[in-house]
């Protein structure tokens, strides 16, 4: 159970140092960030800076609900690992066992498996990049998993032989979400609520499976430039690769579960943190929905994320048992110094966790009238950019 730490001089010092990092957001005129820090299950700090709703003058609080982008790939991966434990599937199952919609593209002798999806070694092209080529960049229409499958169904080749390379692609985790639903017989939101969120007390966490659903306490997201702030709203009904709404408190509960056997029992953490291995024998930095890193023998595990104007990062420093959760509703570059206070206090490491994706405000491209079959045909285009 996560407990709240009593006020200590050291904690006060930590708060002051964190305040100095996020002072640019401590204003009633800007969106901002919510920060949480815990050590071995004990919450040391939860702070909020800036506004949740600029139009209505509602401030962010530690209880504010924001979206965490690709941080949520680890939850999709956890669902797949639990289903493997249940005997409902195997990580070495061919993808087409669960997804016959995926075409029989040339795999050059290496099968396309669920494990290759988990580690981004499948070679499958990113569906969002393909849709963008066809004139519909991300978040310009209410796309759902049926659209994703339509695009993938028209792929005629992979970017590389499965297992030969690592290339980050959201397609992998959208497909894993669909696999989890077909293997479990229930929606991914229902399965993760029953097996993950409720047992861990993550009462403020839910998937954005319906972009128009009202979520009480949700902070709006913004992007900004020299002319001011503009609202950004995700309208896509996809999940698995992203799109979970949560609080920093719930994220700290999730990380705390990795320091016990409450999540999946003995051996589950090691399985989720097991890094992918290419056919060449090279070990990659990506595990099951998590990046693995180290600096001067100080290991960390984490993932960053970005959706619309939301930016996020969730990191766990293994040896000191420190977790850091940051959720922001400002799509501007994150301050480079933000990990410094807790990094210097609990770890000799001077390497920050993976920084949030940067975003610069730019005009939306004009939408072109493109038939759905043309969008799908673009699946035969060249390599996609990482998302």
C-alpha cells in the first residue's frame, strides 16, 4: 500500500527544488504539470503547477486527470503477459492466429509473433504515418481499431525481417490490444480494470476508448506558440498504444506494485522487464512496454509519452526504489532540468529518464479528400517514421 510520508526537512528541501524546476508553469496564465515522487511505496511529494482549464480558470491539482500517451504501452504489455500466465495465449503465437486480418507478408523465414510486437521488432509499419501520407495526420479524424486493421490489411511487405531490427511502431501495440480482447473475451478496458486497476487501487484510471466520454476532473490539453495557447483535444478512439487517463498518484501505485508480488505474482516483474533480443544476438533497450537503461551502474526503467497537448513520463530508479511520475497538459518543450532534484537526492546517476517527446506548434495541414481504400493502399509505401 502506498502511504503518505510525514513532513520532513528533507522533503521540504525536495519540494523547494522541484518548485524551482517547474516555476515556469506556476502561473494562472499557462497550462502546466503535476509531479509525484515516491520511494519504496511511500509518497514523498505530489505537486501541481499551472492550470487545468484556462478558459474557466481551473487550476491543476495532484488529483487532476491527464493523459499519458505511450506510457500506457506497459499496461497493454502487462495484459498480454497476464493472459500468457492464464494459458490463454503464448508470446510465441503467430500474429495471424489472433489477427487473420494481418496479410501474409513475406517474413523471410522468421515468423511474425506476439513477442515481436511487444519488443517493436515486427517490422510492421506505423499505421499513423501511413494515414498521414494519405492526407489524414494523427488526430484529424475519429479513427478506431477498425480503421487501423483496414490499413494494416493492405500492407504488402514489412520494413525488415521480424526480429532483425528494432523500430518503434504504434501498430504493434494497437494489434496487441486487439489480441488481448480476442484472447480474454472482453474489452481491454474491462480486462485491465478487473485485473490491474481495481486490485491496485487505481481508482482514477481509465482508457480513452470513447474520446467524447465525459471524465470528471480531466485537465484539458494545450499547445502554444508566440501568439498564445491553443486547445488540443484527442478525437481518436484507439487504445493500447496510448490513451489512458490517470493521475500521478495512480502511476505511483502502479510502480509500487513492481516492488512486490501483487502484480502477476513472483517472476512477473522480471518478465515485463526482460529486454528484447534480435536474431543477431544483440539485446535492445526495449522490454515489454518499457525502456531499460542505466548510468554508472544505476538502472532505471520507464517510458515517456505524448498525445495532443499532453506530455508524460514515468520512471522507476531500481536500486534506490524511487519512482517519478510527471503529467503535463502543455505541449511545449519540457524543461531539461526537470529530473534533477530527485535524481541527485536518491541516485548517483546523472542521466535523466527518457524525456517527453517535444512538440512545436505548427499549422494543421489542409485535409484532402481521400477514399478509405486509398488510405489503406498507402500501406505499401516506404518506411514510416517512429511515432
